[in-house]
C-alpha cells in the first residue's frame, strides 16, 4: 500500500488545500492529512477544531485519513509506513522554502520522497493567513473556504458578521 502524508497547520483549511488533497489522493492508496503544531505560530483554531474541519471537508475523498502529530515529520512518516510527503505550492516563494525542507527530509530519511503539487490557479492567492485576516474584519469568504469552514470562522468572529 502506497501511503502519503500531506502535513500542515491548516489554520484554517482552504479550498486551495482541498484542491491539493483531491489531486494528491489519486497518487496514493491512502493519504494522511497530518495536522501539526507549528511552535512559531499561534493558531486561531485548536488542534481538535482543525481536525474536525478537515474531516468534515474531506468526507468526499474516500482514501483520506485525518490525524494530528507532534514532533518530526520523518519519524511520523516511518511510524505510519508513508513513503511520500505531499506539499502544495502556490508561488515561487513557496517552492524555495519547500525545496529546502525536501532536501533536509531526503538527508535524514532517504527512502521518503517529497512530491510538489501546484495549486489550481483559481486558488493560488489564497492562504490561511489571508483568510484569517479577512474573517477577522468580517470580509467575504466566498469560494475561498468550504462552507463548513466559513461557518466556523464566522463563529470565531461573530461580532464582525452580525447584521
């Protein structure tokens, strides 16, 4: 069984992420969407909330499993029998950062391959940071996040979305 991992903080999950999940799920038998804690970020949503949003928004993809982890990605991959790390790219700046991470992963775990998937151009401008900022100020989130995520964002910023 070919197992891939798509790691990220997903705070929150966007339509760009969903695009990457749908497309990369076709490359593996099982795709683990692994939510991790990034110590350099203060998340808006808890780990449990992010897992919930991911499970709800990926129900239509049969070979996806949502999980969370702490620690090193290479150790998590080995523990779960994964040989592929999937990374979504939006722009050249993403590539530079992800390329360095892929080289480091290859150094510490030569049997794990990193696969880069470019997001669809219609989502290339979307980032979780941008979505959080829009939501914080009551901005329109149409076509940028799944409806369930939009609902959760509106709950977080309910004072900004009252009529």
